[in-house]
C-alpha cells in the first residue's frame, strides 16, 4: 500500500514518517483491497495543547474511508485515527460479505 504523508505548514521528521507508515500499513491485515492512503498532518490554532490533527483517507474499491483525530501529539492522533479506520474496515468487510 502506498502511504502519502502531507504536513501542512511544517516539515515532518523521518521518525514521525516511519511511525505513520508502519501504523497505517498495519491496516492491510484487516482488508486486502486497500489501494492507498493519504495522511494529512495539521496544527490547529487553539489555546489547548491538543492542537495536533491527523487526517487519514484510505482508498478502497468503491469508496474512501476517512478518520480525523485531534490530540496532544501527532503519534497519538495517528494511532486514534488508525483505530477508527480499523472499525470502519471491519464494518465495510462485513457489509461486503453480507451482500
């Protein structure tokens, strides 16, 4: 699976990119038909420390799955978004089997 990482208005380090690629890559074990994924990292203009946003769009045949999470760190936000996508993938796979 191809993982594209876009950081809005800042540069990511290799460690963060490797972490995101590994986390998103693990979604392949839940569904084989993932074409690719796009990860967008942003800093929100808020007064709270929870200003790091990770948005992940998974491209699968038929439609895309999307998750957006906001946390204290990009790693935490990515982890939560991946967890949300796991649930969506399981539901999508169950729907495919049911039809």
